[in-house]
């Protein structure tokens, strides 16, 4: 089967160190810590009949998923794979801080160059990264071959860019629909906005069986102090990224609105906007290598 290519650019992991990306990954982890627990618990239940001894986290970033997997699969060695040595240094530091250094390994690898030398995996975790690789079909074939018989693959993707702004913004700030237009600028403007196909047929074409899909709603509890403390910094970091990388796809009015939101001393500063919260969905795809 021929599939449309999911994305016009790729990084195969996280590429060279990007401090702003690392910060956003960490803020994302704080806001979505409850979601991460729900997601890993679901995958753990599905993987209950695997040995659960070898877990591979592809595109590990700063290690949020790596640590969550090490905690959920408490007998496993988790191999964090990333193209950025700086990101992997953060993973290693985090493993020490969290008391997991004996069960977390790092592997510096460009996944566009092929599957790294790793032991057969009981679980391969590919979160927010498959849409970024140059040849997803090739990587999925490598994952299939890298799984132990009966081993599980879990792919997780965002179903759109991070979305924080409420729909009812002050008309003096922006005309209606600003959040939609920012989403469109990011998705089509190369600012790091995720764009992914339905991965289920791709998994099947790679020889993965028992493929299942689940959509997780992103709606953090406003009473959660960890998520609440990270929401405004994450929203601001994301809007800065949009302004820096996709402003040329916005009209003058929307660029002015974005500048006003990022003017911390102005009347329309983001901190003054009621109802700022992360919203959206993430889709998980799971399946197995045949025994």
C-alpha cells in the first residue's frame, strides 16, 4: 500500500540541541503528568503478557517518557534513543535524580540512518516522533524487526498543535478565530506543528498485528497544582515559537495580537487572559510483532 508522506520535514529524534524545545518538552510533561500515567497504564495492561524486560523509547527528548516507562515497567531496562546528545545528557541526569540510573540506558542514534543496535524489545514506545522521520515505513519495518516475538509497539501523536487560547478573546485584541489561525500557521508554516496520518495501516503494512487505536482527550484538571503552575509558561513559550517561526503566515492584525499577548506589561498580556488552558487530543496506536 502507498501512503501519503506525513510531513514535509524531519529531524529523526530531536536533532541538534534546541533549548526552547527542551523547555517546552519539560513544561508539557508537567502539565500532562496525569495523562502520561493514564497512557502508560493503558499500554502496560495491553503488554501484560510480554516479558516487559526491555523497553525502547524512540525520540526520548528530555526523558519524560523514559522515566514514566521505567516506573510503569518496574522490572525493565529502558533504552532512551535520540539524535541529540544534549537531550540524552538530560535523560541521564534525570535518571540519576529519580533513582533510575540502574535501569535507564541512552543510545545516540539517527533513526533515519537505520535501526540502532539494541536488544530485542518487549515494547517500543514512539511518542510524538514518527511524523518527523524521513521514511516512516522504513522505520516501522526496523521497529518490527527490533521487537521480540510478541513484543508491542506504541505510537502516540498529537492531533494538532498545542492550543491554549479561549475562543472568546477580547475583540479589542483580535478578531474571532485567532486560535484557529495560529493552528493553521503552525501546521503549514513549519513551526513544529504536528501533522500525522492514520498510522494504523502503516503499522499493518510493516507486519504489526492486532493494531488498535485510542484517542485521549487532553484536559488537565485546573485544580492540579503541578499542571496549573506550568500552563502559563508553556503557553507563552509556545506562542513565542509561533511568532518566531510562523509569523509570516499571519496577517498584520494577528501578528499584532500575538505581540500583545507576549507583552507582559500590556493590557492584553497572556497572564491577564482568563481561561488559558491546554486543550486537544492525542491518538495512540498499538500493535504487536507476531509470535
